[in-house]
């Protein structure tokens, strides 16, 4: 079972704001630097809680040499309210 931590909503909003300020896909590391969150927290939040709102691309060329790099971009122009509503639905499912 996936835990919903008390900071999940705040982290989702930080990540959303970081993604909204970008034109194209950005790395998890760049999101982490922009939000002040650890890369693991960013990656996990994207995978578990933000999957319906983001497109994640993993560069297979780098994975072949042992590096895993995720490029992330928003699927649409979502408002904070829309994302929080979606998050509450996902919370009930988990």
C-alpha cells in the first residue's frame, strides 16, 4: 500500500510550479533543485501521485550504461485546483 504523507500535497504543488515554468521536458534533478526537494522524493511523487498529469520519458541510451534519467513535462495546462482534486481521488484509491 502506498502511503500518503502529510507533505504530499505541498510537494505536488512545488513540482507543478517548477514544471509550469518550463517550455519543454526537464530532468528530475532540475525539478529537485528548483523545489528544494530530494531527487528521490520528486521521482516517487511523479510516479505515484502525478502520473495522470505528466509525461515521463526515460532515456534508454543512458540506461544501457547504468544511468537512469527521467525527462518530465506536463501533459496539459493544469491549474493547482485541478491537480489537487485529482490527487484527492488518487488518495482514496490507494
